[in-house]
C-alpha cells in the first residue's frame, strides 16, 4: 500500500481534529443518540471519506470517536473503533464516484455503524431499548449526517477545485 499523499495527510489531520471537536461538544452537550441534539461528528466522517478516500475516512471515524469517548468517559469506547471505522471506510471507497454510488456507500456505512451499536445495546439495554436506539442511530444520526454530508461534499468540491 502506498503512503498517503500530502492532501490525504492534511485532510486526515483536519478532519480528525474537526470530528473530535464536534464529537466532544456533542458528547458533553448531548446528541440525539443520547436524547438531545444531533452529533455532527458522523457528518465529518462521511465528508472526509468522500473527499479523501477510505484510508482517511476510516481513520477519521476511529480517531474522532475514540478521542471523544475517552474524554467524556464513555465506557464502551472499543465499540466506536469498529462502528465508526466502518462508517468512514465503506463510503471512502466511493470517493470520486457518481453521487448515487456515494449515497449508497454512505447508507451502507451508516447501517453498519448503527448495527454495530445495536448488537452491543441488545446485551446492555435489552432488546426493546436497543431497537429504539437502533432506529434513532440509523435514521436520525446516520440519516441526517448522510444528507447533510453529501451537500457539504458537493459545496466543498465546488469551492476547492483540487478536491474534484
């Protein structure tokens, strides 16, 4: 595997920092997944993946989520490694592809993220609560992030021609 390009390195660094800050803010302030406002860290994961590819997307997913989990003391931080790396890795393979392919890849990534948390939540919260959490994670957390993330990627590519 080739070393990441300078653009990938810069994109990864910036995206990881932004993702971590967004997640920290929302973990402290709360998110829809925890009953309050939307966690835009997932949006950053999708945008980083679609702009810079699978390596950056997967790394941004892991670094942002795990750093925020450690900071706020989330005891199941290890789940975030798998959940958010898949959330960034899968859409990253759609970098440079048509918008429909990117949307489908984001849906698959979001589905895998939500499903990973669902499996853990079945054992922790029980099946009924896990189903409610799963619907929230899938349709609200991932769904809104995908819609807004695709719009952000389009705007960024328009504003920065080097990323096309």
